[in-house]
C-alpha cells in the first residue's frame, strides 16, 4: 500500500496519514522481535560465503598448478625412460625421442623393432696398401685430371 493509491481513492490527506500510521504499526507487529539480529546474522553469513568462495577459487588455481606440474614431471620421467631404454637397446640417442609407448614394456618392444631396422655397424675401411705417390707421379695425375675436365 502506498499514498498514491489512497489518494486515487479520493481520501483526504489526514485520513491517508492515519491509515499509513496504522499500516506501519501492523507491519511492525508482524516483524519478529529479533529481526535486526537476524538481518545482521544474514549479512555476516553472506560475507563468510563470499570469503569462502574466494578461498575456494584460490585453492582451485593452486590445484590446477599442481596438476600441471605433475603432468610435466610425468613427461620428464617418460623422456628419461625412453633415453634409458634406447641406451640399453644400443640405439643412438637421437632416436630415443622417436620411441613410442606409455609403459616400459611398450617402449622396450618399440626399441627392439627399431634396432632391427637399423643397419649393423659397417666394417672400417682397410689401410691403403698402395705405396705412397711421389711428386712426379702426382703432377702427372693432376695434368691428366685437368685434361679430362676440359673435355
């Protein structure tokens, strides 16, 4: 109820003031005795809720950071495991990163397959058995090379 409504009904100002005063008393009578205490408690609880929500958001960020670090550690462990297996299998270290698999057994199986694909060590070339070339023969060979290049 408001004054404009009562004025639109055609009541006089004096009557409107009396009606409004009685209406205010009726509202005050319906209000619980500890209304102000409940209102303060509600404000306190809202403030605590906001603080807890901020704390929860902060904890979520910290937890995400920890999860990221765990993933990074797992990546490094996997890389170290691949390097170790490559060394054991006799693979060049450049190929360690190409090993695939998530478990040690999978990586070892992949390393064994890769070792089979790599050609075995080639024998070292033998020491030349021809006698050293003297200066005169070297000059003749250079002259022959120059003649063959011109043609």
